[in-house]
C-alpha cells in the first residue's frame, strides 16, 4: 500500500512523495533502535499518514522527527536520481563487432542459433561476422571471416547441421594458433565472440579470452598490430551456447540438438517396435551420448524400454540374472517384444564396457530369445531440427547477443542455458568444472553423486525410470481406489500420462480404475479396473485410448456422486484441457451439496492449445507444434520455389495464441496474429508494406500465421483477400487451414517424457494427500488444496489449488489472464525485421551453478 506523506512544517508540498507506509516505520524502527534500543513505534502506519498525524506522532517521539525527515528525503532522492535512462536496444551495438562460430560436433538447431545471433546483432546496430569452419577459420582468417547480412541467414532455420561449417582444430590448441586468431579478430575490430559448441569448444574460448591481453602484447611486439589497434581491442567478450546432441553440459536442462536427436531415435525405435512385435524379438539399440546417458535414459522412458544401460549408473553386480528375469517376466505378462537401450559409454561396476553384442550374447544364450542389435550412429545428428530446438536456439541467440553487449571487462565468460522454461546466464568455467566433476565422480565410483551433478532434470528422469522399471507391484494393498479419466479434445501424450499414473498407483498398492469417455463415462458407470499389462505399449500411441468427451460434470453431478460412492473412488486424476480444469472446478464447487465429491483430485493439463491456467506447458502441445512447424517448412519451400508468394496459415488453439506464436518462431514467419496481442487495420497495412519491401530483396517469399480465434472480423479469408489485393503485382497469396491434423500423430519425445513425469507425480501427491485427508475411518477432503492443477511453472512442477487459479482465469475466452510466452513475440518480430523496441528489462542476470548445486 502506498501513502502520500506531506509534512507541512518541514517539507513543502512540492516535496510530497509516495512511499510504502511499512517501509517508513521499518526504516525509522531500524535506525532509531540502533541509537535508542528501548524505542518501539507506538502506532502502525496505515491509510493516509498526513501532516497532523505526523506532528502528533513526533510530539510524542521527538527524537524521530529528524530521522523521519531524513528518510523521506533519502527515499525521494534515491527514487528520482537512481532512475537510469532506458537503453535503446537498437543502438546498443553501434560501433561494436560480433563474430559467431560453430565448433566441435554438429547438432541440429545450430543454424537457428546462428540466425538469431546475426539478426539480433544487426538489430542492435552491431557489425556481425561469420567465422566459417570453426576455430580453424578463426586461425586461418581471410575469407573464413566474412560479414553477415540479414538475407544471408534466410532459409537456414529448418536446416540440420551447421551451414557455416565446423571443424576440430588442432592449431587453436597451440599458443601460436591462438595468436593468429587474435590478430585476425583485431584487424577486423571484433571484440565480441559467440561460440556455439560443446564443453571442449567453450573451454578453448575461455582460454582464448584469458590470454587475450598477453596475445595482443605479443602481436604489438612482433609488429603485426599497432598499439592503437591493441588499445581499441583491449578486451574480448565471450558468450557460449551449448550445441551438442549429448546433453552432457552441466548447468542447462537441454542443449541445442538434444531434442532433435531424440526425435530421430524415437522414430527408429517406433519403427523397430512394429517388426519386433511381429516376430516376438528382443531388440538391443545403441544410442550416442559419449560419456553421458541422457539420450539413452530419455529414450527408455519415451518408448517404455525394459532395461537401459547408462555410464552414470552402472548396473549392480549380478545384473545379468536380473535382466534375464525381467525379460522373462515381461514375456510372461503377454508382451511380444523386449527393448533394451544401451548408451555408447555404458560400463559395469568394474569399468568393463557393456556393448550391444555383450547383451545380445547374454540374452540369446540364457533365454534363447530371437535377438537383434541396431547401432543408430550418425543418423542421430542429422535431419531437420525439431520445433523445440529452433525456439531454444533462437531464444539463446537473443540472450547471447545481449550478454555480449552488456558485458564489462570484469564480467566472466558466460554460457547461455535453459532452466525450466527460462533462459539463464551461468559462468562458463563453473559449468565446465561441474561437467568435469561428473567424470571424476564416475571414475571414483561415486555414481549417486554423478547423477546429481548431471542436474535436476537428469536426476528426475533417472528416478522416474527406476520407479517404472519395477514389474512386481507390492503384495500389500492400500485399499485405495484412484480413478483416471481423459476430458476434452484428444491430444498426443495423454496415453503416456495414463500409463505412468496407472503403474505408479499399482506400485503404491492402490487399485487403479479406468473411466471411459470422460465425465460422461463417470456419470454412466463406464468404469473398470486397469492393471499393469493393460497399459503396455501406451507411451507411443497418440490420441486417447480411454476415450474422451467435452461433456462437463455440471449436468451429471447427481449420477457422478452416486458412482463415486458405488465404485468406492477415493481420488480422481483428470487429464485434459480447459474442460478438465472447468470440470475440476465444478466438482469442487459441488462438494457443499454432495459429500461423495469430497475426495482429492488433480488436473494434468493435456491439450494442443496450451491454455490451462497454472501451467506454462501442456502435454500434447509440443507434438502439435512440431506438426505445424514441419508443415510450414514445406509451405515455405513451395513459396521459395515459385517466388513472390505469401502463404496465410491458420492454426488451432481457440483464443490462445501459443501455437501461432511458437510456430512463427520455429518456422521463421513474418507475422503471427493472436488474440492476446490485439491488432487493427493499420497493423495489417504495416505487415503488407513489410512484405512488399521484402520482395525487393533476395528473399521472395512470405509466411503469415493466424490463430483461429484471434479476431472475429479479421478472418483468415479476410486477411487472405486483403493481402491478395494489396500485394497485386508484387506477390500472390495462398491460404492453408491446418485443422485437426494438429491433434493427431504419435507423441513427440518431449510429450512422452512430460506426460510420464506428470502421471507419476500426480499419483505420489494424491497418495500423500489421502493420508492427510483420512479421518475417522474414511477419506474426507474439502480444503482448497485438495483439488489442484499440476503444472510446470518456470523451473519446477508445482501443485496449485483450482480455487486460487479461478481468480486468474478468463473463462469467457478460456485463457489464463497472464501468459509467459507473450514476451517472446518481440523476438518473433525482430527476427522478421520489424523495427520495434525489445524489452531488455527481463534479460537474464548471471547465476552461479556451483553455489546452486552445492558443489565444492
């Protein structure tokens, strides 16, 4: 609360300032208590603290008068004088030069990072240079270091690998090579270097920065550069982006390329699964990852593998017997196949490598199963980058440029990374140190430490795998019945959430009940027990196997309460979109009338629209986003081939513009119209003029995305007709409504993994909540925190009461009132070459990975 403080005797009305009432008392209390320990304020400041109250207060506490006035003036001056002029982001880079290079092993998404770095660098007014062939190009100089233009990074977003080339350079490992590299940079006035690569590449960049002053001194001494040139380039700023399919760099949840590599692996595993089922075979697949088991671990979760070997956690002694028992148990439960995933760096506790052939011989000899091996190899590095990698790389590119331009000589070299859904800056060498600590921990046999050092994401994946790897539910039963239902429109990943929830519940000793056709089925008794084998193979299946409807419970409340009593249901897991959220709220509101509804419930957001309050991401959204992105790639290719063509593409999402905005970022759209960012005829006119200007360049194509409900009057047909008319003679238009193809398809690796984690976490939360709500021999849950949405918020999965989320929901438009992704729309517009002002107030600040993880 702010109060107006005006002290007539001592301060003129012109000096009247606003400040927090509590802050005034707190400041006075703190300062006066230091001088007069016995002093305590006699009144708490609230409401309007006017001059008469001030006079009365000071007459009782005369020693306060001067202090009070001092703090008023201090507060006033600090607020007025400490307001820096906002920096114009379009002038941040004027007079600066940035070089970007890719080094080490290539990864899908590197081109997206290069594109974002170049375009945002040019947007800030800086000169930007490509360094071709990695560090080798930096050492050789000449044509390897070339100026980058806006058009030079066009049509590279969807390409795999790295267009500017990468090489493993031995010359840069020598001081002589680094001296040559420094000379090449100084001659071009480049003092900002953006490196995209793995830990080796980034370590080399940091060494280059550390030696920079010494290298300049040697160059001046040798007469290769002048003292003035050395002075102008006295400091080198380094920012790294981790591009590696292995995801082996500590400090970031995901590196550029990892998600795309998982897409390649899962495509192959899904294809192998069909042939394995036909012949009742066991397949052993080796995936890349060097000394990191991330790819193998997430693949095992995403395909429901029977066993996974990873370097960070070698199997216990006697693993051979355990593996054979598990495979036999799975066949005994009716499974027609077995899948085993081996990371390329896997080993046993004695350090002996575990290979595909080792495991094949074991399974073939002991069990007599028909066994095949497949080593995936470099196919994992290739192909088109996924939507996730494109967006991740684009966000990191923006952050990297800002980090370079904000850096000072005292700023340590940093790496831009991902934590949850937030871009963060971390000291480069701290991350490298923790990455090395993992290797040391593995070498010393401290495997639990190695898993923890890999980060929270890796640790959660490992714990999830360990839980689902059990195939023997406990003999002791809990007498708890948990019902699972899908509500709303179907989406990819729903089945993965159901499978993990069912199996986690069985492992807790609960009986799991499957409800068919959502609330409709709950009202009409379409409920049956579901067991371990009942959900086998569900992870990779799209849609909703349980069946789902949009029906809300309001009209069936009587029947639902009777069936909850009839089937003795103690808790509910509702998986779905906005209907699931609304239905959960209706059940909570009906608790006053129906006591049977006083059971804990949790809503797992699962919808392509990503419009469920309480969660930044929904299960199914990533799959839909990839479908849109891949379709837009083909459309852009068509437009590029015919020249001077603009495509208008309509996406789903209801009133939520998440899909349109993110697909715009991932596919390089020129504009994305959404409900949350209102637009008018003037904005449409600006967009048309922008495309007319674009057609004058070498990039003669356009892509416009429109969310289906962004505006009731500016429909897809209207926008198509407007662009067709205004672009007559310059470009022609085509339109494409994507429709329900966005809800179909097999789930992406992200959605499989996300759904799996959400399912398990919901069951564990319900188990604890049921213990809290058990009173007098029965379950009774009527508190607000007994009905929650499980959602991803920034960096963690959190449970939020439905009743609280109701206050931040726009029910008319089926939206949360505030959405995190809206601030990314500026990046979309800047990358499309619009002259707008980028909000730099929320740019990431430097964090510390070692302090955060508690590592010495």
